[in-house]
C-alpha cells in the first residue's frame, strides 16, 4: 500500500513538473508535431510515435520536425554565418596558412587543422580568385577543391 501511494505521489509530482515546464515533453520529431497538447496522454502518444517511427533521429540530424538545435542543416548554416562574419580575417589567415579563424573553419568543415592550413595556403587563389569573391563562393570553392584532392578529401572525412 505504501509503495503504491509513493508511486502515485511521484507520478503526480512528475506530471505537475511537466505541465509547469510549458514545453513539449516528447521533445521534437513527428510525434511532437502531431500531438502538440502538453498533457500526459498526448505526450505519451507523441513519445511512442517518435520511438516507433524513428523520426526524432531524423529531425535531430537534419534540424527539422521541431528539432532546431544542431543537425546537418544547422551546421551548414553555422559555417556560412561564421564565414560571412569573419570573411576579411579569414581571407588573410587562409593566405598565411594559420590563424584561429582558419582553424575554426577547418573544424566546421570536418577537416584536420594541420592539413587544412597547408591546403588552404596552397590553394588560396582557387578559394578566393577575385577581390569580389563572396563568403558563399569561398565555401563553394573550398568544398570543390577538397573533393578534387583525394588526400584532402580523406583528411576532411569526405
């Protein structure tokens, strides 16, 4: 009897905390998109749907289905914003073959920093061919050059 009473009190406490959070307890995913009501019944259905369909993994990976942090889509956008924000300094560091911005871009591109530095310096004129090259063009050129060099593609996990 005491165990049942304690279990009931614990369940009520969790339910109260869940409703006070004001957030969908099932997280993101297809279930959370279908069952939006933040009450225990719909949230159990949302979590079950997410678990059965495997949509949470997909949402987290792609940054969709209400999964707004992380994911491949978010990582790509983060790299674009970083490059645009630090474009001048990044250009200078790519030419020199060293620097904190270059190291960060290497990490965001999935590349080993030491290999990336030498590669960027060697290919600087292909990465930034004109004074009017944009940050997005830099990234496009970078991705193209990495793919065209088998050693660099391997160093970047491509």
